């Protein structure tokens, strides 16, 4: 089987496309393993779709399904375009809904995420004030003064308590935000999480801490550009094709 590895702002994925739908849980666990596999945060499988360019199944590194992944959406868009599956402007179906994307020069990809939904607003737990926002998948967001003090123990407690991804964010100024994310399915901090950055951005926007168009910097240190387009969040940054290889099923 021919597969490719792509990296979107530090979030890395194994991708392939096929006409045959199936359960690739075991494959996701194997190829995403960083010691015995290819190493990735997730596996993305693309299938043909009658009405849009394609649809996907997204698997976390532990084999669990995720309805949406922001950086994964940008990686999938570039993969599909580079493999002749779509034009530079495209749309595809996820379990969270329809995603629009555009591929620009030098691997810059913008995705328009599904409309955000506030699940729970301003509650105190573990010494922090949280919001819970769904940006395709649920995220908890706490603002902190020092982003370097990422508390993985607290993140794990909140992840298990709410079955949600967990974000610590810092508003640097009205145009800059820093975010660190503990992702379920990976069960650790990742170098970047698109839906986590989007959820953190949306909370900051609702609380009038930031302007509408800002730069967000995740743990990887790469810059991503987020904005609001009526009811949807736009999310733009660089994606890289890391390698192509063949594997046995």
C-alpha cells in the first residue's frame, strides 16, 4: 500500500486514498506508533464522494475516531491536490460536516472550519477558569499568564473528566495568541492542534481579548493565521509533504 506522511505546523499525519471503505483502526495504531511505525498523530483515509471532492475517515494515533481535525484538514487538502484528486479550491466531507479549503503556493493551505459551538461557558475547576467549545471536536480552554507552565497533570484530569481536548492559551496582545494542547487519542501534548487553536481563538474573540484576524503560535513555534468569516473560523498555515513510502497491510 502506498502512503504519504504530511506535517501541518507540527501535527503529522499518514494519508492514503482508496475506493474501498474499511476499518483501519489496527493500521492507524501500527503506522502512527513512533517507535515501531512511521510515527504520526493520526491516520487520514480519503474516499470518493458523489457531491464534493472527497470524504475522509480520521483516526487518532490510538485508533479511535475523531470527527474533525483542523491541521488534518489542511494536510488532507494538500495531499488531495498533489495527488490529482481535486482543484486548488476544494471541499470535502468529515463527520463534523463540510470543510472548504484552498491550496496556495509553497504549501500554504487555508481551511474553513465548521461553525464553533459554545458548550459550557466560564466555570472554575482545578484553579482555572474554563470554557468548553466545539470546533468540530470538543475543547476545554483556560487562559494562563505563563504558557511555559503547561500542566499535563491538570490537562489529563480535565480530559478524562470532560472527554475533551484541553488547551492552555496566552493572549500576548490583541493580534497574537499562544496555545498548547493536550489531545485525546494521542493522550499527550502535540506540537499543534488546529481545532484547539480555533477554540482558543473563539473564546478570546467572544471575551473581546483579541481582534478578528490574528496570528496564533502553537508549541511547534510556527505561525498560523486565524480569522472569522461570518459564522466560520478560517485557519491558514504551511503544510509539508514529508515522505512517500509503501507498507504492507
